[in-house]
């Protein structure tokens, strides 16, 4: 039987001639599988057949022979033709089911079963579209903090490189429902909340609960609204303004020079003497 199959190989990779059975791609059955798991192509044929040739559409659009199945023997005898599927295929006893194990991302794509009938009938075609997805993990999620033009904050959640995943926030105040990205608008009294981002795809879902305060602080640092920080900033600005004014206006509060060391006024609370600048001052 092996010799007969080899003689038929040039025939099965050709497109059906006009008036013959179509490839069936427009009516392809969708098959979902998880990365590392398995998926089964199950035929619906009720007629008897002599053998089945399985084809996989390559990236360039051309079909390649993947496997040949012979129902004459029980259990079904099958031969793997594509090296990428070696030791990863299994056929059902009646040859009407083909299982792919240890699924990889590259397995996603179009598959066609060309079913050869007896009595010189035209072959039947059944098409399948395999989609392989990864089981999502918390590590696949990414949350970023952004500030809007009006000063409010937004959290943006995405599933990183998992293009087939959609995300959403568990909170009702989200801007958008499920999508590639999910925005969560925050008001001033919500910055101390913990919020949860959800991601899902056809084979599972994952979630990540984050602190709004910690997420935004990691991006923008300590908030300027902190009372201690505000006082510190005010003192630094005032000191710089006074020092600049002294140079140009000779205010009484200006530091005076003594042997190359500037003595600052005591009422500034900065000590009696400070090594501010060791250089000769030129008289104005």
C-alpha cells in the first residue's frame, strides 16, 4: 500500500479541478487547543473511503502532505510525512479522527482532509482551522500608571505579547469593557485602593491584584502632595531666592566673607559659618 500512496502524492497536493469537490476552507471547522496540550480533527463523513490524505497549509499558502491514513487495517494505519509532526500524531481506530499532541504555536493554521472514495468518485474535502493558545498566567499581565492632562491617574492593563487575550478591570468604573487594553480611571479618593485586572482567552484566564498607590508611586515617585515634601521644597526655594537677591542687592541678610569662608546670618538657622565658596570676591 505504501507504493500506491507515493504514486498518488503529486495528485493530492494539487488544487481541485473545476467542478470537483471544493477545499471546504470557507466552511472550516474551528478547533481550539492549548499550548502543550492536544487537539483532534474529527471527520463527519458517513461514506466508506479508501484512504485519507491530511494537508497543512504552509505560510506561503501552499499545502503540504502531513499524514496518510489507511482504514483497511484495524486499528487505523497512519504514516507521518511532515517532520514537524513526527511522534505527535495519533489516529482513531476508524481513521476518522486525527489527534495532534504537544501543540506548538506554529501548529495554528489551516488543515484539510482529502478523503478518497471508492468507485472512482471525486474526493471529499473537510477543512479545519486550528488555533493554539497559551494558558495565561499572572506573569503575562502588565499594569502601568498614567497621568491625564487634568492631573488624574489611570491604570492601563494589558496581556503583553499575548495578542489573542482580552483584558478587563473587575471594577465598574473602567473606561472600556473587554479589549486588548483596559483603562481604569481613578478619582482622588481611589488612589489607596487595590484593584484587579482580568485576562482571558479561549483556554483560560488569569488575574492580578495591584495597589494603585504602589503602582503609580513606582512610576512618578513620592507624591508632591505630601506635607513634609511641600515644606521642604518651600524652604529650599526661599533660600535660593534670598541668596540670589543678596548678590545683586547687598541686603543686610547677605553672608559676609571672612578669610575665604562665608558667614551666614544667624537668623537663617543655617549655622554660624559655612564653607559655601572658597574664592576671592570682587568688589562691586
